[in-house]
C-alpha cells in the first residue's frame, strides 16, 4: 500500500477537520432552535412598544401585562423600548433586545410585523411574538385578543345611551383590525337602536393626543353625543368630558380620565397570556402558531359599566356576554349588510376568521369611507 505523501496527509487532516467543524456547527444550529434556558437561569424577556406606557390605553395595557409577568415568574426579568416607530427603528429595537440576551421578545403593534419577520432569522434561539399580525416563521408566533367581542358589547351600551342617534368613532388606521372593531361596535349599536349611525374619522396615527382630541371635537360639532375610539390615548375621552357628551374608551379602563363622560371601555388583559408563553419557552414546549383568544379566555373584557347606564341595559350586556363566552352566537351573525345594503353574510351564516382578518368593508349604519391602502 502506498503511503500518503506529506502533502496528501495534510490535505486529509484538513478535510477531517473541516467535516468535524461543519458537523459541530450543524448540531449547534439544531440545538439553538428556541432552546430553553438552563434550570435556575434568569430569563430575559423584551418588549417593544409603539407608544409610551403612560398612554393609558394600548401600550399601558401591554405594560401592565409585562409587570404581571415579572410578578408571577420570579425567574423572569423584563426590559422594554417605548415609542418605537415602524420600519428601521423597529428593526433596531429588535436587534438590540436580542443582542442583550432576550430569549423572548414581544412586538406589540401591528406595524412591527415585517420588521419581526426580517430580524427573527438572525436569532434562531430567540422566540419572537408579534401582536395582531399574521406572518409567522419557525421562531415567530402571533397573538391577539378578539377585541371585536367587547366592542360589540360596548355598542349595546352606546345604542341605548345616545339621544341624537349620532355616535362618533375616532379611528387610527384603515386596517382589518380597526375596521373589524368599528363594524362590531356598529352591529351592537344597531341591534338595540336601528336608527343610530356611527360616524368615522381617521387620524392615521396610533398615538397623537392632539389629533385624537381634534377628531373627537369635530365629531361632537357634527352632532355626535357619544364618542368612542380605536386610539391609544384618552384624548378623545377628555374631549367628550369637556363638551358634556358621553364616551366609551379603548384598550384599558379610561373612566378615571373622563369620570363624567366615560360609560365603559373594551379592555385587554395580556398578563396571563404572557405568563403562559414564557413558561412554554422556559419548558421547551413553545411552538410557532397563532393565538386569538376571546372573552372566554379573559384576554379581552368589558370594563365596569357606569351607573349612568340603566339596569336593563346592563342586564342585556351581561346576557350577550355570556352567549359569546359559551359560543351560542357570534358577533357577525347573518344577515349582515354592508353600507350599500348588500347582504354580505347570509342568514344562518357567520363570518370566518379568515374573512375577519381581511375585512375591508363597513357594515350598514357606518357613515364614512375606507381609504385605499
């Protein structure tokens, strides 16, 4: 047998070394896919917010969930970045949190979706959770609450409390999430008051108190005697308080900021969901998927209803809430017509989740248009 030359031997050793390194890297990559932290190790969890925690609305609700997470899981430490803009700023924030050692990152705004999908592949051992979006990956999951359910319940209150039969809705962006809530609210309003209409004004911002207040004031000047919103601050509630009309809040209980105007608020309770998700990551059982919980899970709810609201109205709301929790009916149950009077959902039918997630039309009773995306 011919002995290998010194040159051939060197090449053989180099080949063996390279194969060993490649195999080692492959094993490491496989192990790093959302690998749980070691027992007793502190788990760092990051959050990025579209606004400040002091907005008393959307971001405030998520921040309450973050604090609840730390309280319930002593091994968890959380960090967050607030008032993060969509796009490049979101990518920066996500990269920074991952590089600081976060094993779970919650991106808490619809507009962060593409940034999450862009950044997540660079950190395969980090779990990214995106709120209200629909794009997922091996280490990216999505989550939301069926906020259209308490919106419908709040519409039952609004429909009975308006005197002018004109209700104002201060809305952020014309995306399915917002359109869905406007429609659900209007379904509730018209169920108890078929003569009432809901006027929509768009602000094209999630958090801009000045714009939100001005939009509310314009609706009041236009004859609306009750104001509701899909916005992050309580500015619209304060406009109602100042003008002596009624109001329904959004995302958290806004009664303290407009005690004379506010009747109730559809709210989010994120804490239990954050705890469950982090425990799954800790235990190594987390898998990418989509969560969309409803009233029965407690992730969405209706804040306490004001004493201004008559007892029979409260009783009806309670009965409808029970029906939704027990899945005896759905908010978008047919027949449902659009603004032009066309049947969109036939009698006996309900809107599918897929259709709700792509909703781009208003129900009968909404006054306003949906701008082109």
